[in-house]
């Protein structure tokens, strides 16, 4: 016997089985069941407060919904494709539990405002989880930076050796990126935390509902001022996926660097066995699977953002079935970001170690101190552009002769310009090159100490 649909009195025959499967969302929107139950309990309480149903009926509805929650927790609530979506599944089970009073729950409400409410409740919670993960990631970054203030690492522009840096300074760049991510999600949260419940299908309802009461019960800061906008808005999903995409950009950039650093060509880090895998045929291999997977999964989140933008750009007001497509991408985007943050946090905390000796060698084997020679001359009154050209000449000559700047004799320096003195060697030593960059926000050790202190206070004083 064909299951009668809630809307089926308008129709003379049932959906084709293939169309029913195509139309259904229960396979993925069951993710929203907890939020649907919570929103429905608030709606039932509001109906009683507004005199639309009795207090006794509201209590029956709330109790029945709580029973479904327990059944879900126990793995006993498993609606099939015939339920179509999580909202019908809950309502149908509620009627089985409490009888005809269960049919009153949907009074003054549409699936359109219901799903919008559920999605916001879900995303509001997930944003808080991700922000907490970002704080944990930042803590690991900060701990690692504090241990490596005087560890030097080559800095690059155009992937060419540029100037040496404190490793702590390099790591703290990612702290700052993820701080923006944390703040950005906080901004998104404000626009997620607005209630569409009570907007109805698109035009509101004739019942004397109290939208602000349900918003208060559910912890929303405000309600949508326009019912059309309330049921059709998915800006908050797009904003979240944009913020999530930037989180993935930052994780992917760090992943790319770790992949380079772990290679035989760099040898800046060792991967520990707990966070690396081997080759099926090459026994010597240790592969950086974690950063490679993070780098690869980044495209998934980008794709979900693009899909949402393309879907939304052509939708007329108000609700359209296209909006069912927001959930799978949103759920996967949330889960992907959470999984990648967890994996990268573990990798940094216990999955790799920096090879300090190799890093020390690296900053001593190039011309990344050339700018400091120009600065040395400029400090002695030589115009910087003239100094720049002189240093370019000596670098060219040194390369031709197979020497580094530190290998030049004082006589050779003075042949370049008589203002050079013995202090040039200290001025171009990697540690001094780093220490001298003491402008605010620079890699100088004094600046790093202050940056670490500020970051530690930030983590201490914000949740």
C-alpha cells in the first residue's frame, strides 16, 4: 500500500518510486534531527503561550518530541525514504506517540521556515565548535613558536631565498591568519543567529504567534524582519562556506610548506611515524599524508562555496526546491574543516620535529644577507640605491668565484668600498640579520617576544 503523503490529497496518484527517491532528503537531512526536535519543542510552547493550543497539548507535544530524541540517541529512530525528509519523519512519529494532538504541531509553521531554523541551529553550534578548534590550533602554534624563538629558517619570496627569519616569526604568521578566521566566524555567527521561525511558507501566518518568544527560547538574538527573506535567505550558508574556505586556504598554505620542508631537498623537518605513512613498494619512503590530504580537501570546500553561489544567483523569491541542495555541501564543508583542523593540530603538536642543525646550515649557505650589506652601507651615509648596486656587483662576483659573502676577506670588502670595517661580519651573520629587524611586526627577537606575549594574552582573555 502506498504511504499517503502529508500533501497528497491534492494528488490522485503516488510519486514514481524513482522520483520519490530523487525528491527525498531524509538520507542527509537526518543530520538535523536534534535541531528539528529542539525547534519544534519551542514552537509547541509558543503555540500554548499564544493560546493557539492548550498547555496540556503543548506538554504532550514536548514530551513526545523528547521521546523521539531518546529514540534517536538509542538508534531506534531510523526513518526510511518514505518519510521524505526529517520534518515529516518527526511529525509522523510524533502522531504515533501522542495521537491526533501531534497533528497540531505544524500549526502556524511551514517546512520552509522550519528547515531554515534547523539549519541555523545546526550551523550556530558548529561555528562554536570550529572556533574552539581554531583556538586549540593557535595554542599549538604558539607553544611551538615559544620553543623556537632563536631557531632560524630561510625566508622566501617567489620560492627563492630572501632573508633569514626566526622560525617563531614564521609560525606566528599562521597564528595571525587563524586569528582572522576566528574573528570572521564570529561575524558570521551574528548573521546565523537570526530566527526565521514564524515566517511560514513565505508570507507569515494568520495565527497570533509570538516569533520573539520562540527566538528567545532558541537563543536567537533577533528575528527576520521580512518573511520572504526569512525563508529564502541562504547568505549565512555562503558566508560560512567563504569563511571555511579561507580557513582551508591557510591550512593548505601551511601544508604546502610542511610538504616542502619534509622533502630530501629541504630536510627542515622530520615526520614522526604517528603522522606519516610509507610506500607499498619503496621501503625508504615516509610520506606527508596529513598535509597532502588537507591540501587536497581544500578544493572540496571551495567547490561547496561555488555550488551555493551558482545555485542562489538565479532563484526568485521565495522558497524553491533548489534550496534542498544547501545541506550536503554545508554538512561536508563543516565536517571537512573540523577534520582538517584536528589533523593539522595533531601533526604540529606531535607529528613533526624541526631539524635545528639543518636549519642553521641552511641560513648560512646563501646570499639572503645581501640586503643587510646594503643597509650597512646606507647606515654609513651611502645612498641606498648606490649601496644596492654595489652589493649586486659583489654578489655576482662572489657567485662566479664560488664564495658566500661571509667568505670575503676584509680587503675584498674594502676594495668594494672603503667604509667597510671588521664589523661587517657581525652585521651579516644570520642571527644578527634577524635580530636587527626590530621594526614593529618584524622578525627581530625583541619583536617576537612581544608578539608571543600579546598572543598568549589574547588566548587567555578570549574564548
